[in-house]
């Protein structure tokens, strides 16, 4: 009986279809003089654009309004069209659709296991992974943590696990996670988020846990390898000996040549620096170290705070890196305890304790209410205020008083109309004001919330989501970076702003998952 009913409904639909088709008019027939004006004025370069548009209200009412008040010129005509139609690729996306758009993007950013061809720069990866997008067609290290935040809340847990499997194997094969999954990135790493990535896993298999712990310890060894070659300079590779003997870390690169992927740019910067008496090898290593920091490039690393030719990344002991190293040491201790390895637990608990004390001793500037990087040359904190000062809160290294003071500083100096400023210095470099970046927003939001500064955390999140939603409504894209002063797509750097975009997608989903009301507010702005 049910089958017969279904057949009758199908037959009825087929019978009505010709009549419906006959009644449906083309855009030229529906909109007559409006259609002609739009097409002959070339409001849109491609004539197919307008005819694929969807009316926002009754076509007859739109046409009546057009006839009663014809637009005065081409600009007014375009404005009329955009007010009354959803035009493909122009205004057919709404701020409220950001989360849905991100969820639809994930499959587009997935890449399958890599078996490099002869002569390729690709690094082998055994399982599927997610790329940032745009020119970034391989998996990157610190990007992936923020991407995973979104994957974890968007029903993509298998991808979280497969990316962890890839990173684990890369550590086993190469001894560390490189900047990105290319051979030309192997001489450096990026901010070490592997330990925090493991917090996102739901894999409870003991064998997997043992393998990951071994990889985590090996990564720690990579960052601390320089302790065995320290000399009177007080630094070797990625290790720095502080005045009290504590060993901390800096960004570095094993090579001192121009980066393969930015060869011409690095040659030009080294040539400029040579005029000031700096050797090409030193400048190029500092450029590479800046790339390892992920902040490529920023006034944080510049001797004069302005010119890239004065870069001295290896002369700075960074607060963000040492906060992440603390998180790594704490997790190694915890995982060793779970594994029943008492000796390992004791060693890494002690290392974490020393580093946590050093973070307050060397990076905290009490009179200014901020955490800072430490300058090896001046032997004191740098004057640069940046979003990196939120990392001690993010990993739980700050005291309650330090967190409260940091929140006050953030409100006064780093809070912009569209989110958190990266720095307070305008240099034209992409990791300086006016740009804001998704990973730094999350570090601040999560860190402040951890210390009970929820109102400020929500404020940053709301401003950021408003910026992302506004740009999405205007462009239909999720971008790598944004101008948080004017709430628009960001700029600067060695390449154009990219869309895709892994860490922006991930942070947007993570914020929406935590505070879903913020997107509704952002969409209404």
C-alpha cells in the first residue's frame, strides 16, 4: 500500500512539473527594465552574475520600487541590486553562516597520506591531515593545534587522531616536528604545541600512549639539545643559560643561509644589514629563527623595533616559547606518572618547577603589569608589549595577581575594536599592529578565562568574531589574518593574505562552541 502511495505522489509531481516550468519566467522576463539596466551598465563584469542572483523579496515588489524610484547612476544601481538580491560571490553569504561555512570547509582542506615522489620537497605522512589553505598546501606545526580545536568540536575527531599519528611518526623519523611538512623546513621547528595537541585526543590505547610519550620526550630533547654545547656565550642552539644558571629556550635554526621558500627576500634583507656591518650568516639565521617562532616577522625581534635588517631573534629569550616548554614538561611528568615511570616523573616535575619559577623571575615586569621577552644583550626584559604576554596565563604559569595585572594591561593597551592587537608598533610587518591573528586570540581568551577574567575573555572573543563575521559577509572567505583596528582583512608580510583558513576556522568553531551567543551578536552588527 505504501509503495502505491509513493508511486502516485511521483506521478502527480511529474504531471505538475510541465505547468510549473511554463509558469517560471527568466530574469529578463521577470525584471524587464531593471534587468536591461543592470546588464547594459555592466554592474557586474560577468553577465551571468546577475541572472544567477536570487531575489530577497517578491520580484514584483522589487520591480515596482525600481520603476517608482530609478537609481540615479551606476553606483546607485549596484546598491539597489545588492539591497534586493543575493548575488553569487558578492553578497550571498551572511555573518550568521560562519560556523556552517567552516564545517563545510573541513573536507576541502583535508589531504590524503603523502608518499613523496623522487625530487619532491614533501615529507612522507602516513595518514590524512588538514592544511591551512591557500599557498600553504602542506601541514604546518603550530597551525595544526588551532585547527584541531575546531575539528574536535565539529565532529572531526578522526582527523585529530590521524594528524597526531602523522606528527608522532614525523618526530620518530626526524627527531622533531618541522615548521611544515617540507624538506626545506627540517632545519627548524615551530612553537611546540604537540604536548597540547595530545590533550585533544580521545585515543585511550596504552600502546599509543606509550608511543606518544616517547615522541614527546624526544621532542623535548630536540629543544634542549643545546645544553651539551653551552660555552661562555651562554647560548647554544635552542638553549640559553640564564644568569642564575637556569636553562631556558630561544628560537633558532640549524642553518644560516637564505630560506628556500623566501630566498630573494632573505638575500635582500642580508644585503641591507651588511651596510650596517652585520654578517649575512647571522642575519639569515635570525630570519630563520623568526620563522621558527611563527611570528615572521615582528617588531619583537628587531633591535630598532622597526627595520627587518636589525632582526636578532636568537638574542631574545621568548616568553611564549618558554611557556610552551613548561606545558610540555608538565605533561611529560604527568604521562610518566601514568606510565609508572617514577624516575621520569621526578626529573620532569623538577624541570617544570624550575622553568615556572624562571618565567616569573625573568619575564614578569611588575611595574608595567605584563610578561615580556628577555633580552640577552641588555640582560633585562624587552620594552615590547605583545600578545605573547598572555602565554603564561594560557599554560597556567602566572600567579593570580599577575593574571589580574595582565588583564588590566590588555584592556588598556592591547584591546582593539576588532580583537586583540598583536603588538602596539606599526611597522608594516604582518605580526605587528594593526593585524590580529586567530591563535593569539585563542591564547588570550583561554588564558584569561582560566584565571577568572571571563568578561575580558568574552569581550575579546566577541570583538574577534565580529571581525571574522564581517569579513566573511563581505568576502565569503575565512582569512589568515585580520586588521583588528578597522575590522577588515589584514595585510603586510611577504605574501598576500591567504584564505582557507585552518587556524581561523578552528578558533571560530572553538569560540562558537564555548559561547554560541557571540556569533548571533556578531551577525547582528
